[in-house]
C-alpha cells in the first residue's frame, strides 16, 4: 500500500510518519483469522507511506480498499496487486488543494468478499498518519540522525547481534524466492569503493527521500548491513520500493540475479546523476568495448565503441574449462555473411565482413556473468553446469584489452554469486570477501558462515564473478 501526497512543492516541506507509539500487529495469523483483514506492516518515506495488507482468502473475487479521512470522511478505492493473500495498494491524495495542510490522515481498510464487508480500523481508533513539517533540525538522512536510524532499523525489523558475535556479516531474510536480490545486495555491499562512497561521501547527506528514492533506500539498507549491530534484517521496505519501480520485482518470486544487478545499478545511476552530473556507478562499473568490422572484399574497416557494465561470457560445451577459455570464446572473430552482411562505405554495398571485439577501457569493478542459461532447440531453458575454473587472484585481462598495461589489467576476486538447482526452482547464494577481516563469508539469505577460500575456485554453480582492479587509480 502506498499513500502519497501529490501537492506541488509538498516533497521538500512535509513528510508522513506513523505515530511514535504505533506497534505492528502481533500474532498476525490469529488476527487474520479473527478480523479477516489486517494491516500487516506500514512504513513511510518522505510523503509516501507503504504497507502490506493480509486477508483471509475466503473467495476468488475479493476487493480491498482504503477509506481515509483528511478533513471529513472521503471514500476511494485504489489500484491493487494481489499476491496469494497479500495485497499491496497505492493511493494518492490529490485533493489537498487548500493552503492549510491537515495535521494527519486517518484511514481504515475494508475487505469485501462474497458481499460481506470486513474492516481493520485499528480497533475502532483508525490508523493515523501524521503530517510533519520538515525543518533543519529534523533531518531525514540515516547518516545524520539517530532517531531516524532507530526508525529505519524498526522498518527492517533488524535483529541485534548477541554481544559475542560482533563483526559477523548481517544476513537478509528471504521473503519467498528473493535470494536473487539478497545475493546481489551482499555482493554490492562488499564492493568496498561503492559502500565507502555511500557511507562517507558528503553528497549522500543531501539526498532527497522523495526524488532519489532508490539511492535513499539503498543507503538505508547498506547502513543497516554495514553498521555491525544487526544479525538479520528483513528487507521488505527495499523490496517494496523497487517493486513500485519495476513490476517484475513486485511479487515475491525467483528472478534472475544478473538482470536484477543491472536494474539496480541503472536505477542507482539515474538517481545519482540527479544529485551531481557524474556517478560512482560509471566510475566503478562502466567499461568500454571496441568493435572493429572489416570488409572481406576491400579491407576497409569501421570502429564502434560501446559501454558495458558486465562481461557476459558463453561457456564452451565441455565438462571443465577455465575462465580464460570463456574469454577466448568471446573474442573470436565473428563472420558477417548472408543475412548479417554489413554495409561497407568503401564498396557502397552490403559485403561479407568480420567483426572483432576487444575491451578498450577496463572497469575498476569487473563483473563477469557466466552464461549458464540457454535456450535449447525446443525453446526450453537449460542450465550449463560446466565447471569453470577462475582465478581468485591475478586475473589478467591484458589479452582482451591490448591498450592496457599489464599492471592495469590485473584483478582480484572479492565476490561470487552461485546458482544451485534448475532455472525455475534454483537458489542463489553469495561468497564475499571482507577486506577488514581478510575473511571470506558464505551468505545464504539470513544464514552467514565463514567460508574457506581454498574451496572458492572449484564451484560449478558460479554464475556472477566480481573482481576489483588491483591498481585502480
Ligand atoms: Zn568493402
């Protein structure tokens, strides 16, 4: 559920918040059984409130609406997405045309099924969202405000470490098929130049909750993961906010970790360039391909440059190979003939050509996707389980990037996302190296274990490899 005020200029001046004494429902299942409809959780970011509603599944045709009141009772129904018994909805108050803003919005939830109406009206008290004026003193950045930190930890239902566990990595609870997201978040957290930027750069103290929505929530999340106070957090707020940005992440189901990684980096980049014209995403992750197409007839050639965020490498059909074999495969000449002939500006006609790819600029953070999922002749997705041996240290890309010096082209591994099982019911986990502790961890949702790095390089489930340039300037 999302309640958002759309009045012009409201963003900077006001925020919604739940009353300080608000407690989330306890004994959820018992309450759903008794009341049929329950507001499961609610959290606010700027002028938006997000929530989840749980109903007893009493029939196929069901309808949930929120009735809210500002100055007097108004009734509206809203766009809904239904996932099993969980309902998420979005509501906007477009009617705040008066110059005096109300102090609060009260609301209750109505569930209609088989012509019966059921209500969750907070035991007749209604739910209240307070409208607060933003002042200099009330900063809404997790980097600046202790009270805000406590609230964010509450939103994520953060569970503290026992005193003897300090320094261990914080786990992320699986929300149902969301291991793809948890794995990517852990790998990005351990991308130390990225995390340092988010936690230390001055620009991060001035982000707007309402404009830089993804950057703001990513900052909240990595702050909780990094602060070493918590053993487990439940990433519902992050998941719900990205679900509102991209439909496929709305429901709790398995998605491709590689696609999610690209989606997240792209959205972070879009938010960051609004704050400043450059972005750390470009600085760290963007590399450049150079492709040279040569005419077979006249040897005239043309050069194109293209940005990449991730190197996608096909895996040869064998039981065992090295990462270098996969890289080799990528840079083999591609012959352009028949339907894929190329227009040669010298010959002034379509000619057979040959295309060669190389890396022109290496990224500081190199992400490699091993292309394990492929469509077979019957158009079914199949998984390639070939064991790809990859170096944990001193991966050299000099052959792929002839313009680099041998020192520049050296990389160290710091994270690996693995995919076990089949495409539809598989599971993602991630291995990450902690720079401070010089220790590897295995993150399997909320389960975190120390990991022996000797076992790192023989992993036939490795799907995404994260390398950092050794001599990045
Ligand atoms: Zn030609």
